[in-house]
C-alpha cells in the first residue's frame, strides 16, 4: 500500500466489546466514566484481514458521552499501525430498558504505520461506530 493516496472511505471493522468497567463519579446523578476494551476483525478496505485490540475511556453525562482517550493497535498480515483518538463523542443506544451499544464519531490519528498499513502513517482521519447487536459494533474510517 506504500504510495497509495487516501480519499473517502479507508476501511472498516466488525468489533466486539470484551470488557467494560463503569465508575460513578459521584458529583451528580448519572455522571460516570466508562472504560471498555474491544477487539475487531477487518471487514473491508485497507483493514481487510487485519485485527485491532483497543481500549477507550468515555465520560458519560446521562447517556451522552465524550471520549477522554482511546488507543488502538492494528495488525494485518503484512503491516502494523498505532492509532490515538483526538476527539470523539457518542451516545449509548437504548432499546426498551436495555443498552445495546454505542453510536460514536470523531477524529483519530495514526501515529505510526508500516508495511501494508503504511498509507495511514501520520494521517488524521474521521471514524464512526454504529451498534450491530448487543456488545458489537461496526467501526469505519474515512479520510
């Protein structure tokens, strides 16, 4: 992928949350900090056949969230990339009385990339996350 110019959709992942922790801040009702770890399998674009391991931390005010931080490691058969969140917001999606996932969007930066993912090196891109089932979501990146 060296020398490839990015414009528009970059690629996407199918993801699953593997661990969460919710901490009550205590200064007002429904003000929490949530950390979650997730893993993803590459679905399309430059991420086809890649995997991600990640951790994100979100401040929730009621069910509206602001990302405090996120770090993702992308591994493909012939490449590697490290990505760090710049900004993001999200909302918990509720169906009935149950939280079924998070819908989020923002900007992120690839701090390092090599091999097949080298086209991402030092790129700032947009992301979206949409729930696809309980604890699962689609993560997409666009230039």
